[in-house]
C-alpha cells in the first residue's frame, strides 16, 4: 500500500453544517422537534449577529457554540468595527405635539342675520349671545316698539353684526342727516363693508338696510308718570293711563322711611335688568306669589294700566319717592289707601306686556328713575 498525502484540513463549511443539522432534525422524532426548532432560531440569530458585526460591539455573555453543540467559530471581520451608535437627544426647547383640531381665527361678522325667539329667551340673553348691546336688538326690530316686554317666542329678529342701529332707508333719507341723528360720522356709515356704499359716490336705495356702527338714539318711553298723592289728576286727551288711575288729592296718610325692602320673596332678577330702554328691574316670582310694599305710603294707582304694565300698583311715599309694581295677577289695595312697609299689595302674575310671571319694579325720585337694585338690600 502506497502512502498518499493527507489532505489538508479545511475549516467546516457553514452550508454543509446547516445541511447536516437540518437533516438530523428531519430524521429525529416528534418529541425533539420543538427543542431543535429553538436551536435553529438561536443559530440563525447568531449567524446574523456575526455577519453584521453587532457581536463585536457588545460583550459575549452567551456561548452560542456551546448551545448549538459545536465549537464557536471565530468571527471574520470583513471591515473595521463600526463606531458605537450614540443617541442624540433633541434640544430641550423643541416640543412636538400632535393636534387633531384646527383653530380657525374668528372673523368679524359684517352681515345682518336673523334669530327666532325661543321660549325662555330674554333680551339680555339674545344680546349677549351675539355680542351686541340690548339697545341694538331693540333698535333693529321695530316689532318691539322700544318696549322689551313685547318679546315673544316665534318672533324673528334681525341681529346687527356690531352694536349700533339698523336703519331701513326711507324716501328722502340723506347720509348727513342720518349721521347727525344717530350721533356718528358719515364715514362710519359709508365705510362699513356690509353697507356696500361707494365712498366716491355713496347713494342710498329706499328699502336698503344700513348698519350704523356705534349709532344710538333716544328711546320712546312708555312709562307711567310720577303721580303725587296730593295733586288731583287731570285727564289729558290721548293719554289715558287706564282704569287703575286714582283721582289724587289725598291728604295725610303713611310716609315712607326712605329705606326700602325687596317687594318679593325672591331677591334675584328674571328677564330684564335696568338699562336705558327698561327703567326698572324684573324680579323673579312664581304665579300668585305675594308682592309687598317696599316702603310705607299712599296708593295712587291700583288696577289696569294702559301702558302695557297690566295690573299695577303705584305708591307715593310722601318723601319724594314713588314705587311701582306691575304685571300683577291681582291687586289687593285701593286708591288713597295707606300701606305700611311689608304689607301685601297684590299677587305676582304675567298681565300686560309680559311673557311669564315676574314683578316689574320701578322707583321714581322727584321725576328721575334710578336703578332700584342700588337701593334694595344686598341679596
């Protein structure tokens, strides 16, 4: 037998190793399938880590060769070891936040819109809803006739885009006259974009509705005149206050202290507060609640009022003060009667120009009508 040279040893080939390894799994029983599957996953993971140079960057804590049953092969570095990856934190002042909503800037309204009055609405509530003054609502809707108590559900109101006046152009209207009447400059009317007036040649069209921003005018007041107990009433043609008016000419009687109490059990407002178009306050009541004399005095009006106040009582306190109680369901006093502070003068209701039970309460001092809220005890 001739001697033949011993073939040089060659390192194990990865492909042959994997082929033998898979054949051994296929020839093994079902009870060894799961452990072998685990070893396949570990082996493939080790090969990927070795080829991607990741193992060169971390300490070797697991002997993958021992787990696979074969000696671990020395990694072959085909390229220099990559530099460690360093995470860079974003700047501290850089904040990114996901916002699913888009905020659209609110643009000033320039057109006139309409609003249908609903049950429970008040003039103040409607004005606040659209960001205008209560006067603007009254002046823009002739249906109210300058009386906020004529507010009714179902009415369709015109709502101006800004506080001011709405003017329906009449024949012979002129810009200079309108500006003077509503206390604004001509340019305020011409330059309002919704009026569509040519600044070089502004022409008014009959029936056109003008927005007069910042405009104002006097109210047509439908208020009961101050009545004195000692002066006899003289009937004036066309100004009949109603069957509740007393003849007057009373001497003596109770005199007030000048200090007032709330005329109802509730001490909060419901409906209109005091303002230029409403020289009183609306106090919350229930139907039939008792109404009290706010101070001592003599009754100078007791009964129905033609001014829209319904059943009304008026008291002269003999010291320059006069108080008025309106929209009563009934009145419990008579003309010339002396009443003391806290006496019941009637029951609350909703008669006259009223959309619900409440007490309209006014105060008069020597012809002026101050805000009653300023003279009643704090609620």
